[in-house]
């Protein structure tokens, strides 16, 4: 649970190392659901989409479902003209 919360808040840390950890968290089934949301906050809709789209075919149905939901959210935000990244 603690790792999940840390990954969830990594979007606030503006360092290259934090970005690497966040992207690496996409391969960790324990924290990937939190990493998806943090990616959108950190990198914005367009950049996050390129990383999330690969999770739509993930073997875990929870991750596939979360990836599809986040892609819908990203597409909706892109259509509105929102970049999606916080604290730019």
C-alpha cells in the first residue's frame, strides 16, 4: 500500500529519476494502476497516452480495464483542449 501511494504522488517530483521510476512502475503489477494516473498528471494527455495504450493488451483484466478507462479520460481531455499535465 505504501508503494502505491508513493507512485501515485511521483508526478509531483520534477526530476529525471522520478520520471524513470514512474515509467518503470508500469511494469510492476502492484503499482501499475497508480502509475497510470500519475503519468497523466506528470506528462500530460498526449505523452501519457503513448505509454498507457500498450497496457490495453495486458494479461491482467484489472489493468486492461484501467488502461481503457484512462485512455477514454485522456481522449476526452484532449478533445477539450486540456493538456492534462499539472503544475507546468
